[in-house]
């Protein structure tokens, strides 16, 4: 399964964004940010890639500071692949 990570530079912004997505019926998880993604607060919002367009729309309607970007996360045979979108 493909996931997207929404990465912020602030824990507060990360948790706010997760709550916004939950309020809009988008299932999310708070996960540790992979080490290959630096410059962040250490946690990210993880959601299924099927919701990506809705999440982008919600992000564009908010004024959340400290957004670092979206990252595609896939895992094959236990090996993760992370690509900045």
C-alpha cells in the first residue's frame, strides 16, 4: 500500500493538521518521521495516497505554518522508498 507523509517543522503544526484531517473524515496516523527526511520535528502525519488530492485541498485552505512537504512512502520486501512530492 502507498502512503503519503505530511511533514512539518513543528510538532504543534503536525498535530493540528492531523486533527484537521480527522475532522474531515480522512484516516490518519501520527508516525515517526523517517531519518532520511531531516529538518523536521520528528513526527509526521501518515495517510493513504487515495486521499492525497483532498489533503492538498485542505492544506491550501489553511494557514498552517512550518509545512515542509509531502513525501511518498512505499515499502517493498521490507525496504522503504521515500520520495519528496
